[in-house]
């Protein structure tokens, strides 16, 4: 496991105080009786490749959360996809209608997480905004174990693809990545 870096953690995190997003994800996982607590990495993993390297797993085992902005109503749409694949917006729009890019402010406002730590669960409380419409790409089912962000670039949690479906409240599993 890589060594800790003060550049990647605030003084509070260095003392063991975790970010609100990480705590929110840990609480949600516990409430859902998920068997694996989130892990705090010694280094920030803001990309799928950084997460895979820190965990010693293949890039495809990283369940990345890709957020889009639905043009018709400005709501968030999130695809949880394998780290080694790219989401095909043309395929996704058949499920959502026209989409636009989501900038960092949009992602934070609609999920409660900053880019690099967007979890597939434990979004903002409902009174602060609607949760994103979720989809899970089928390519994640190539793996027995996958890892997703836990509310902060240093936080991740382990699960199976079937557990991801359960943890997301039954998000539809669809084919929306570019193949080849």
C-alpha cells in the first residue's frame, strides 16, 4: 500500500477525523447491513487508475461514478461503470433523453460529493435535492469483486456487482459503454 501524503489529506484526516462524505457513506453501508466497511487509502485516488493502483486490483474492478446533466430537467444521471470502459452517451440517452456534461459544481450540488470521491449511494438528504437517476453498466459483472468511491478521494468500499444493485435500491443494469 502506498505511503500517506500530507498533500492528499487535511490535518483532521491525518488525525483520523474523516470527511463528512466518507462518514455518510460508512453510515449508509452500515444501515444497509453491507458486510464491508469503507477503507481509507493512504493516498488520494481521484481516478480509476489511481484507485486500482492503490488497491492492487485491475482497472476494470473500479466502479466509477460518471455523472451527466439531463437537459430536459437539469437533473443528475449517474452511470456506475467499470474503470476500464467509457460510457457511450449515445446509448445512455435512449434511457434518459438528451444529456449534457456535468461540471464539478453540478456534481457536488446533485450528489453531495466532489469529483474523485462520488459514491453510488448516500447522496444528499432528499430535502436538499433529488438523488441522481442511477444506472449500472453490465460490464461490472465481469468481476467477482469491485470497489467504489466512499465519499472522498481517499475512501473506497468493496462489494460484488450484485451487492451494488442491492445497495443502490435496484438500479437498472444496462449496456452503456463503448466496446472495443
